[in-house]
């Protein structure tokens, strides 16, 4: 029987705040394999903010909660070591059984990836779900128009760093980002091509936004809370908000809703979206972003921890803002 090492949810956080003792790396049998399954050696696994909500039992997220005393799961990419007549050994695949070194994956649940000369890690970042989320949010939910002035929250993260760069490449006249700390704020303008940056730890977001713009047309929201309130007051008439995530609302800190009167007064459109509803855009997205990346027009930032023993550390660091771009764990 083949075994693998995997990260288990040992116990749900009592107060909603995950800590190292809530997790455990264990040796576990991979089980028997059916003919419609493949065995994948994971090379990289994704660490995402949405995983925090999945540690509890609330329905305030768009997927299932993690089960106690069972392995975690999430996006991963790896190489098939035992294939079948549909997906041969040696193929690169992306799937949803991360947080383990070896994964038995249903062939229907695996996507074969042709890396096309690009590092595998980027197929979990700007060419994976974070990049695709940014692309769909800007074009489908946000209705990005040439000449728009765009504000992106959590702009040093995986989705935000892609959204800001994509907005510029898609014709925005000006792109503003928010990030926590001077170092990250400087990265936005010095490396990622943002026109202005707000350090939300140095001053209130609304104050920072007023200092760098007299109005925005589109807000890409990864945060909610004070960022959304500030954006509502800065949006111009007929402005738009792409509601991607609201990490500030995890727990008991819920933003007051009376500021939504701004949406009425300014005829603002607030559109929530789930990226899986827009798979028809995937081929266009991959070709466009691959072109930008290979032409050197796009910066793909990643923060990489190595080894499954450091996966929980990576997750907790990401929740505390310890990443630039996509947070990944390199395996094997």
C-alpha cells in the first residue's frame, strides 16, 4: 500500500483564529485506485485566504468546509506518476487535492496543463485561479472600460497584484492599489506598475484614497469593510464595484451597510461574482496572459515555502500578510 504525507485538520479553531495546533502532518494510505483515477506527485500547492472560512462551519463562503480529522484540500499542480488511457504518466495536471505529497485524483477532476515554457508555479498564480479571478472580475463583473481609473484592494496579494497589472494592460488610464506596510506599497508602484499606492496601515483608507485621486470609476474589492466604504465615497457617477472577496468580514467585524446609500445616489453597480461561472473565458485568458508574461509585460510575484512540513506556516503567514503575490508551497 502506497502512503503519502498530508496536512490534516486536527481540530477546528475555537475562536475562528487558526493556530499551528489546529493542524497536523500525518502519514496516510492513499487507498486503492480505480481505473478512472490517476496518481499525481504534487509539485506546488496553493495557499488561499478563502481557506480560513473553510476551517469553520459557517455558510459564508462559496465552497465546502474542511472536515475534522481529514486532509485539507486546495489547488495543486503536479506530474502524473501513474496514469491511465486518458491521462498518461508524465503529464502535468492541475487539480484540487493539494495539502498532500501524492494525490489520487479522478481523471474528470484533473486539467492537463501544457506549461509552454512557463514555470509550473505560475499555473497556480497569474495563469491559474488568482489570475483568472482578476481577469473575470475586471471584464465580467467590473465591466472595465478603456480610460477607467481603477482602485484595487489587497493589491500586493495574488489576485490584487494580477488585477492591477491586468487593468493597466487592458486600457485603464490610472491604477491605484492598497497594501499593508511601506514595503508592499512601494512594491506596487516600483515593480508592479501601479500609478499610486495607499499604505492602509499608515493612514485610514479613505484619507489615503482622497490624497491620490479625485475619483475612481471601478473598484476591485478583495477586502470589504473600510476599503469598500472608502471606495463607495470615491466612486464617480455610474461607477462599478467588482465584489471578489471580503476577508475583513471573516469573524464578527461586519461593515455598516448605511454607506450603501452611495450606490443609490451615484447609480453605482455592485456585482458579486464567482470565478467558476465564467469558464468560457478561460482560453482567452490563458492566451492573453501567457503573451503578456512571455513578452515581459507582466510581473508574476510569488512567495514560496518549501516542504509540506512548512505548509501550515505558509498558511498562517499569508493570513498575517506575509506574502507578496501568490503564496505557494513547493513539494517533493
